């Protein structure tokens, strides 16, 4: 039996843990550090095989000012942007000798365009992209969301579209305890739930992220894109001040820590640590 597929090539491969300084406590990411020559179908097939929430492929940049280009895939589809893949891919690029053209600022090219990243000690941070969809959630959609999450409409303090690429809709609950108590059914949207901790706590918010996959619900342990859009939402509505730290992953045995700040122009930056867990090659 013959195949028209080109022979496989050894490609540098990494698995990193994002938003944690302790391996295996954050959100894992698969990174193919040389994706040149791969087709979209080949990338998607490999991302489906890894079955990580996201798999990324490093490529040469095509836009002026970019240090590298990344394509981001879930097991089912390509994303224009995602947060923990942005930090994890940048960490791999730097560790492989990448030198940013902008000094301490790395510029990533992805589906939403150029995304700047800051490098400071052992932490990376990306500038949150603009929301692609915002505004209130209609009553019918809100009713569906609370039903799928197993909560009541009265439990929701506020709801808004906070989509910066993956499709997030956000629900603000009364407190972190209410967020941790959620036991979802099958969801039909990418849902981000946030609740505040009491003043003086070591974190400002607890977050959880749910999305549909193959007729079931998956909880993402630590989600950069959601934390970015939640920060924009909370700041715009006057519900928080920066800098702050958010927790995510507590409900699934992880210990994600996400650091949020703004720059002099009021742009939101989302940061965290990245730990490399696996290095090697993959045949692709």
C-alpha cells in the first residue's frame, strides 16, 4: 500500500506546564518547535492525537515585527489565539535560543495578529488582545448556561460575552466558594465562571473554564485567554484593581496562579511561570 504523504521528519518536541512554578500543577501544552512544511491537516491530526487542550506549532514569521509565528490547535479545531499556548510556546522559543528583536519584548504572530510578550525573570506575560465579542448575554442564552452548569439564575451577579478568540461567555457569581461548588452537566458553549475571594485573601478571584467536546464537558485547568478577558471585564465594570492574582484549577487538583496587571496605557497583561516537563523529538 502506498501513500502520497511525504516522509516523516524528526522535529524538536516539548511538553510544558503553564501558569505554575511546580511541574504537573498547571496547564500542559504540547509544542512542536519546527512546524515548517506541515499541512493544516497534519497539524490538526497530531493535535487530535496528543489530546491536549492545545498543541502548538512554531513557524517562521510572516508579518513585519514578529519574532515567530505560532499556530494553535485544540484536538478538534484551530484557534486564532489562546493564552497558555502563547506563554508556553514563547518559553520554548526562548529556551531554544530565540532572541527578541524588541529587547525585553517578544512579538508573537498568531491568528489575531501580533501579540507582545514581556520577559521578566522567570515569568512571561502577554498583552491581552481586544475582545472580538462583548456585551450582555440575552435571557434565553443565560437560562441555557445556568441550566447546563446546574446553578440558578439568581446565583449570577452578571453575565457578558468576553470572547477574545476561543468564544468565551462569562458568568460572575457571588463568591469563589460558589464557583468551586459548580458540578456542570453537558455544556454547549465555552463558559468562564468567576467569583471573588474575600478582601485580604491571597487571590482576588477563582476561575473555572468549561467547554464542550464530543458530547461531554471538559474543564480546562488554567486558562490564559479566559483570565485575560475576565480581567478586561472586571476592570471595565469597576470590580477590581490591579495588580492582582487569580487562582484556577483548584477544583481539578491543579494550582494555577495567574498574575494580572496593566501598563501605562491601561492595557491588560496576563502572566505566569512555565516549567518544561518533556523534551525530545517527534516524527511528523
